[in-house]
């Protein structure tokens, strides 16, 4: 079951990337349009998705369980950050590559691919806890993530002002609404959900368009990205399991972090790199290759935690 779910999701992603690749060779998705789509995704679609994902009914039980799963999530991000510091040196990254490599190590595709696999293994309860586990992602990707993508890109230093962006604002609004138990009007939720649902399809179109700029030998020729994919898909979930297994007996609370750690590079890696001046071509290659390889690794990880 998990294999077919993963295969279906990956097939969908690759069809969208293929469409973006073809359109990227035409005036329809020329460089200027890619930039505009990236702006829309970063400034509207992703913030809308964040606010909607935090529209969760509040309860004492939820707060207690949520506090634990968020604490686990923060611990895993700290672990990933430690690995991310070492990976560029171990792989001998060239100038301008380290930031993208660190981003890919820390941030996985928790939403579009992580949620369906978690639901397949643990059901609706698992999906609910996965959404709580994902809370730190939203804040970190728009702060630490942007800093990493900008650092060293084009020989310049990161601009700390870039963290004052709509993504961080959306996290703050979403958390405040949840903390005070405020539910948005149904019409507002519908509009935000409609905008947020465009995130993954448009992100994959942009990745495909960015790949269309490169020769095939450049897409597949960076051997460091193969090693990076192994770290992203195999090493990190193993380290996550080794860290948490001695302390967490609940199979669901243990399995969710392991599954999410086994996802490929986040779909918005290339989008954020394009919008904030990072190495968007390298980011697109990382998204493409890690997504390609995960069809062989995710089913094994899912069966292991199940």
C-alpha cells in the first residue's frame, strides 16, 4: 500500500516537473515568468497554506500532545542542523553550494509527500500529529532556510532582513489564532485553502522550468548530489530512529519523525532560492534527484516503522 501511494505522489510530481520543463523551453515560462511565479508562491500561496494548516480546534489534550510532538520536532531539526554543518565539508562542496546542501539536509518534503505516507501507515490520528510536528518547519524554513540559501550565493553574505517576510508573518498569525482558539470564517478558509493548494503544482512547474535551463549532463553529473540524497533519504531517518527509540515507546510518536525525516528535498527549495537570490539551479537538481531516488527508499522506511 505504501509503495503505491509513494509511486502515485512521485508520478504526479514528475509529470508537473516535465510540464514545467517543456514550458520552460517556450516563452510561456521564460525567466521573467518563473520569477513572477516564485514571488506568488513565496508571498501568497505558502503563507495561505501555513495559516490554513494551523486552523486546528484547540483542547487541553491537544496542547499536551502537541507540546511533546513539537519538542520532538525541534530536537530532530537540531540534529539535522548538526548534520548540515558537516555535510558540505565531507562532500567537498564548491563555492555557492554549501547553503543549498545544508537547506536540503534540514528541510524535507513534509507536506505533499510526508502527510500521505504518514496517513497510510498510522491513519487519521497520525496525520493530525504530523501537522503538529510540522509547525517548526514553517518558522525555520522562512528564517534559517532563507539565511542558508543566501549565504555564499554569488559571493555575498546573507541579508538578515530577508527573514521579515510573509511566511514568518503567516506563522505568527496562525499560531496566535490557534493559541486563542480563533476560527476564521468559512469563506476565508476556503479562499486561503484555494491559494495554498496551488503551492505544490506551481512549485514543481517552476522546478521543471529551472531544469530546462541546464544540460542533462549537468542535472545528473553532480556526484555530490547523489551522496546528499543518500544523507537526506537514508542517513537522517536512521539517525532520527536511533535518537528517539530509547525515549519514545509509542510507535506513532516514534514513527512520524522517522517517516518525515525520510522524505526528499522540500519542493520549495528551488522556489525560495529563486526568490531570495540563492543557487536555484543547484536547488532544482537536488529536488529532482532526491525525489527520483525516494521511490526506492520511502517504502522500506514506511514498512520499517509500521
